[in-house]
């Protein structure tokens, strides 16, 4: 459920502080009670009045304001989620050292709620061994330190260190509030995911497609990237979705394009997930000019179809041939007897796991939420509880990781 929470947005003194305004609005629009706690330096970039107006609460930076209310402990105690965006190298160092010399650090030291940190700094600072060690310390303490995006920084330089987009930070923070910290359990792993829905051309203006939005595949990719994996998404017609930071996106349109990319890129992958809704058939011949409804041969009223390759099955075949060595996971969208049909489909496809969704009445497609079962080839069934597609992704990764361990034993 989308519960309203008491959210503290911590803001450190970096140019990306202006993006915190959008983050505050994102939480407010979902009904959260937001308190902004900037550092003194953050107010060089965004004025206290802006944060007060957006949050509807007073803004303080030091530990000697509202002393009668014992504010320096109360803010942290009452918080149900703390999100720090942007977190500078200096703030990260102060948190790692356990400092409590301003309202933000003292609130963090008191808090027992989930803490999500979105860093922003120059690449050299992010890669510096002091920052690496501090980030590792925070992660060990159960805080979720998100990977910054690659891209243009304040000057002419580019590299890792750019603040994630506010919408992405808010989504990940809400996920962490529900599921717990995102742990770096996929470091060194290569993950390949197909997402979206393939389109098969009838003529230059028409196609056969489906209602898949690609959101679940992108959410799986986003979580995997924040767990430390190197992630590639082969995305079919997902132009309306933002690309998750740190994820390579290869755009395709038709099933045959998707097949080619997936089979090539699966070599060397540790996990391959077929989340795309793949068209089972395509027009046997694509007309080179627009078909007219009055044409005598009835080309438009009778479209001859030919079967598309089953990409999931081909991946399993390639593994059997020793060409790839990945955990192979598929999806099944079913409208009746979802679990039963899903299990049968898993056996037929020969994959390791299948995420079975009940899509009766158009549920799931394009929606924010989802639920179902992740069934495995040993007959085990992991119930995936109702949640946003990010929350589903976290649950799926947990179940897959357990399975991989079982695989190795
Ligand atoms: N899939 C695939 N290639 C296809 C069709 C499906 O790789 N040509 C994959 C999907 O990405 C998904 C899984 O197979 O991971 C199941 O897809 P689904 O459409 O539910 O199954 P189908 O095999 O098409 O079975 P049916 O339509 O008969 O239910």
C-alpha cells in the first residue's frame, strides 16, 4: 500500500541541492509529511524559504534551535524514512565518522528508520579511496547508498557522480521503506533483461503489438544495478520509460531483433530474464507500401501470420548446448488458473524460474502494481506479495539469489 510516512529529506551543500525541491514535492504529492533538514552549506544553494514553502515545516540547520523541543533528537526519532539528496563527500564522511555536529547528522545518528543516501559529487571524489571506504561503512551499517548516475557534472567533466533524478530517488526510497536496504549482493554479476512488448509490422504504418509497458523489466534492471550488477536491458518499444541510471539499454522493435540481441548478449551473463511480452506471431510478409482497405486481394482483412521464435526456449537450448551459462527466468501472463498454467509453462519452456502474473481483465499491464508467484523448476513456489513493480523486483531478486545459491550447492 502507499502509506503516508514522516519523511526527512536531508540536503547537503552541493549544486544538485536544487533537485531536492522536486524530491520534496514528489513525497508531498503522495501524502507524506516531509521535513527538510539541510546543512548550513546547502542553504548557499537553495534558501530556507523554498524548503519551508515546499514542505510546510520550519527549516533549521543547527542543534541549538528549538532546544526546548529537543529537536536534535526528536527529528531523527520521529522519522519513518530519511532520504539524503544530494549527499556530498563531506556529509558522507561525517556520517561515517558518527558526527552529530548539526541537525542533519544528529538526526541520522538518532534514527532507527531506513536511510537512503543519494550521493552527488565530482567523479574524483566519488572514486577516492576515502569516499569508497566511507560508503562501504555506511552500507555495512544498513544504509542504502545509491549509485550516482554517470553524466555531465557541474563543469565540463563527465563521469559517475551525478545526482539521480528526483523521481528515481523517491521510487527507490519508498521501496527501501517497504522492503529494507538494497544490499550489494549482485556485485560482479552480469544481468541481461528483455523488457517491453515487441511490434511486428503489417505495412509501413500498422503493426501487431501488445500492452506491455516494460515497467517490470526496467524495475528489475534498476534494482539489479543498485545491487551492484552490470545490467543490460534489451528494450522493445519502451520509449516512454526513463532509463534507470547505470543500465545499458539496447532498443529493439520486433521479435527477431530482440532474439538477435538476447542470444548474443546472453553469452557470459549470470542471469537472463525474459520480461518482454514477445509477439508469438508476425505477418508472414510485410507490405512495403500502405495497404488499402478496398484492395481486391483483401490483404488487410486477412493477414497471414508466421510463428516467431520462442526466445526463452532458444536461450534454454543454448544453455543445454553449453554456449551460455546463466540462470534463466521467464514471465507468464495468464488470465485463468494462473499458477497451474504457469507451472506447466515453466516445465514446457525448460527455464529455471517463471514469474507468473494474473492479468485477467487487463490487470498489470502499464499499472504501477503487480503480484504473483515466482515458480521454480524444483516445484517450489515463492509468493510475490502485492507491491509496486520495484517492490516486486526486490522480492524477485531475493528469491532468485536464494535459488542461485541452491544451484551452486
Ligand atoms: N517468450 C519468448 N518468445 C516468444 C514468446 C514468449 O521468449 N515467442 C517468453 C516471454 O518473454 C516470457 C515467456 O516466454 O518470459 C512466457 O511468455 P507467454 O506469452 O506467457 O508464453 P507463450 O509461450 O507465448 O505461451 P501462450 O501464449 O500459449 O500462453
